[in-house]
C-alpha cells in the first residue's frame, strides 16, 4: 500500500526529524513542542541533542561542503547494507521467516536511500563541473572495511565505559540485532552535548539545514543539476518506499524525510487517515529491529513518545530462533582464506558480484537511469554466492562468509 507517512497536507502526520522551526507549519511546531513536553514529563530533564542545535544548524559551510556531506551520506547508507545482508543470509532456509522478511525490507530501503541521496547530490551539481564520463561516486572509495565507524562522524550513544560504536559483519544473533538497533536509533534527547552526531537522523538534519540556508541565500540557484541524471519512479520497481525526483528544495526535503522516516521513525502514537500501528503499516527500521529482538509485532496502541528505548512491541508474537543460523565467522576477510585457494576464489567471486551491483547503481545515477533495474537484479546472484561461502566449514566450528570487499571487475 502507499506509504502515508509523508503526506504534507495530512494534519495527523508527525514530523520525522527535528523541525526547522522557521519553516514548518504552526501545527507541526505545536506537535513537536507537545511531544517535547511529554519527554520532559517523563525524564524531568532538558531536551538536548548530542551535537548542539546551533552546531547542527551551522554545520554545512558552503555548497562544496554540502556536496562532500552528501557523498559521505552515500557511504553511510552503503555501510549499513553488508551487516544487514549478513544477518539475512545467515538465517537458514525455512526458519525465522518473519525476521528474514523484516531485514530484507530494510535492505531494499537502504538501497532506496542511496538513490535518494544521489538525486539530491545530482540536483545541486552543476553539469558544467562534471567531466565527460565522470561518475557520481567512486565505488572503491565508498566501500568500508569492517569493523568500521559510521561515516559522517556519527557516534551513537553506548553504555558508559564501552568502546566507541563500530559496525561489524555478524551472523543473525542477539548481538547483531543490538548492532542494527544502535545504527538506526534516534538521537537521545538527554545525551550530553559533544561535537559528534549521535544518530543518522541528526546528520541528515544538518544536511537539511544546509540545503535550506544555501537555497535561501542563492534564491534557489543551487538547484542547477541535470534532470537527466535523476532517478524517477519509472526506473525503480522496488517496494521499499518512493523515489523522489529532486529539482528544488521542497523535493530535497521530501527525500530526506523519506530517508530519516524509514530509518528512525516517528514520535508518538501514529495515526494517519488510513493506518495506525499494527494495520499494514511499514515501520521504520529501528522499530522493525525491535520487533525481531522482542519476537513480537507492534500493535495499534504501541507508542514511541520520543523515547525509542521505551517502545516495546506488544502485538502478535512470532518465533525467533537464534540457533537456526549459519555460524559465520565475524568480520571475514579475503586474507583469511589465503591458505584455501578454492575458498578464496569463492570470496572473490562474491565480491565481483557486489562490486558489479555498486557499479550498476553508480552508472544509473550518473546519467543512465534505465540501468538501475539491472543493478537490482544482481542482488539475486549476490545471495547465491553468499550461500556458497556459508556452506564451507572452517576449522574452528565456524563457517566462511561474504567479505564485502572491493575487487576489480
């Protein structure tokens, strides 16, 4: 069904990210203030962002800095896909059906986010600055090496005394679900202020402020990109949200709302003209991972109240088996397989398919949008290559796994 979270004219729509108070409607501002009031009553503490609001608002310095941040956003979105795929691929066939479906839907949406970020970046890139044959991004440069910090100087809050958060490639497990939830967790309103973003949403909020300010100062002239480099709905057949063609600030803001809304979600009880929790609604990634962690779906009366860690699903239970998985070695590398030529070749073959997928996406957002569907189709080959690795035992009772590293193709 159509995603109803982003209907700007729907008075019941909740803001998905902190509002730009000088731009949003009075109703949206009132909603935000009311929710902040609820949070204050719960905690009796001032609502704070990890990075101060002034720092967030003034983070973007100029158009070049904005473009660099959007390229970082591409790497950020990509950095989440391999860990989610490892969680998905290590679930054995026929088990954890609901969990697999939830993780699969998140992966599809993360790929959508890469497309939306690319549309925004293309929209603010002067065609005259693009050399003939130049791609939007460098595939080799944006592939992370795991374990990795989240790109964009994002440092999610961790328990006191714990090391700074890094993303690992893990089998489907409680540890992996905790990692997934940490990646997608909304900004903690009571966290102490530092110079780091504490959530993906806060990083995108800085981009949103930068877009708004630079657009206002240039009277809309930052949006001078080539429309032919935009991915539009007819080029994308996935079910993971909607493609937004970006030619102006309003469309860029809508694209960011889609990204953050799908990741961190919304505040308070969700009600639109058509759906509530538990009624054929597509939840944000954080809440999908909470469903898996608790082994329960959300129900119509479950709420967030700007305190995601308090949002416990109370709906229909489903089976989660932590043992029905391939015992994949954590953070596998091709160098781990150097003494087994056959295994190493399978790892290389997997990475060739992975790099081909990213190359196809890069080609699509670099002026050949019709090629996008070709890239999506490669995802099927990726799964089968991963399963070949997961069925190869290692000496210590673990099994091999996909490494998601760059190779030449």
